C-alpha cells in the first residue's frame, strides 16, 4: 500500500470515529477509538511512540525527546488535537517531528469541528533525514 492509500485509510478511520462520537470527548478517548478503527482495517500502529532527540547545546549533549500520538504502518505520524483550530504552531511541530523521525507524511486531526474534513491537515516532509 502506498502512502496516499494509507493516508486515505487513516482519514476514513478518523471520520468514522468523528461520525460515531462527534466533538466533545477527551483527546485520549479519540485516540482509543481511532486505534480501534485502525485495528479493524488491519493497520499496524504504535501509540505514544517516543521520539528521542539528542541536541548539542554549547558543547553539552542534551538528551531530550518527544512523544508521537500515533505512528501508522511505520509510515505516517498522526497527531490528534482537540482545539479551537489548527494553528501554525501545530503544523511546525508536526513538520519538526517528521524531520526528526525521517518519516515523510504527517496528519493533524482536530476532532473539535462539526465536519472533520475541516479539521484535517496533511503535511509532507520534503527534507528527509
């Protein structure tokens, strides 16, 4: 399955969750529901996947990192949101995650919208690691 097909399956799964639940749940509940849908589609995923980062700060190596909400089929990062609207900060953060992980595709999914299509942003990493 190519990245486009995988992305469409993930979006379809997120839409199924939104249709069944609508806005109003906590982010963790949406994550649980989305994982259920992904499992029904027989897609592999990792929840709360650590993204370790080592950074050089003034000659000192800092061991820091992030946690990704979901990584589907070792190919697509899915960051779930429940906010007023997707901000440029969310997009920048996802692009940074893509660059750090070396993955090419990311999805921001904001469940706090009447129509989920309005809450989905796709970001591609054109500068792979």
